[in-house]
C-alpha cells in the first residue's frame, strides 16, 4: 500500500514538473512573439588559421534590413566587407523560424558530443527589443542543422545581387600587413581599414620609440569639403603600437573620395 502511494506521489510530482516546464516554455514563446527581431547574426571562426566569417542582418526601418558579410582568411588580415539592402520581411520570417523551432530554448544546449581540435565554431545570435539569445557549437546534429538551414533558405530568397558602395581596399603583402600591425618606421600615421554598419574604422599607428599623447578633433570630409562627421578623440599610444577605433555615421556614404583628418595627421579613402 505504501509503495502504491509513493509511486502515485512520484507520478504527481513528475506531471506537475512537466506542466510547469510547459508553462515556462509557453511564457517564453509569448514574450518573444511580442518582441521585434532587430538583428540576426551567424558567424564562424576559431580554426587554426584564425580567420572568420560572419553574416549580420540589421533592421533599418519597417521595410528594409541591412545585410553585412564580413570575412578574413587569416587572423592578421583586416575584414573584407560586402553589404546589401534586403526587404525587411526577411527578419520577420527568421523570427517565425526562431519561434516555430523554439530556439529560445537552445541557449547553453549541447548540440553534439564531438570536439574537433583547432576546429571552427559556428554561432547564432538573435537580438530582440528586450532579450537576446546566443548559442554556439562546432557541430550541429541533423536534428538541429535542418532547422538552422531554413534560416539560410529565407536569406537566400531575399538576397540581392547589387552590393552597396563600400571601402576600396588596397591589397597588402604579408610584409606590409605585418608592418601595419607592428609599426617600426619612426612615424605616426592613420589609415581607414573598414566601412561597415555605417561605421568608419580607422587605425592610428605609433612607429616611434616614445609614448605619444594625442587629443584633437577627428573630422571626415567628402570631396566637396563638406563635413560628414566630427568628434573629439584622445589617445595614449605606447611605442610601436596601434590603436583601432571607429566613428559612427548618421548617413550612408555614397561613391566618392573622402578625407579623414586628425590634428596634423590625415589620410584619404575611397568609397565605390
């Protein structure tokens, strides 16, 4: 008799736990269904070469999303950027896949028991108004891979061939790349190395043997000498070091030549 009561109590506890778990899951789904998906990102990296690849979709307005593809083959290379404007519905459909497959429960999940030494990891991020979900794995079993592939199908459906104007990158030899990362030329100089997500990324290099303090106005002009953006910046540069930073722009740059001036230092770059 006691055994029967104990079994009944255990069964009730199990059923109650399942009901609570189901309720929590429904609450989570309801919370995410009310929120707007502002950005989605897939990225891979971590292999022995140190290269990476990322694909990010960001909401611009109700009708438009910006897709930014960033990649480099080696860890010491600057990113190669390609950007496209997509129909804003792409994020709505990605959100539908996210909800349908309950990906809000995938955080901290073990997707595979396989570990690959020096192998790349593959990460997914979903950023909503109030919450965000991130998960990563070296390998996704077919159970999960099939669901994630549906996101790729949606993006491919909305993918356009027309690239937005981007930064013209001059190819560098391995020696030039090494020199830019380890300045030894006894000079201070500045260069623009990336334009993505409406941000200009620049690098200040101190090739001297001395620590340098800089505090001045940094300004970007177009070829009509119109100011695009202006901001005060200060840096403390160690000997033979670099400092990477960026400026956020309020407009999308069009094709043309631009000048970045910081005190007595300046550089030119082209958007095409």
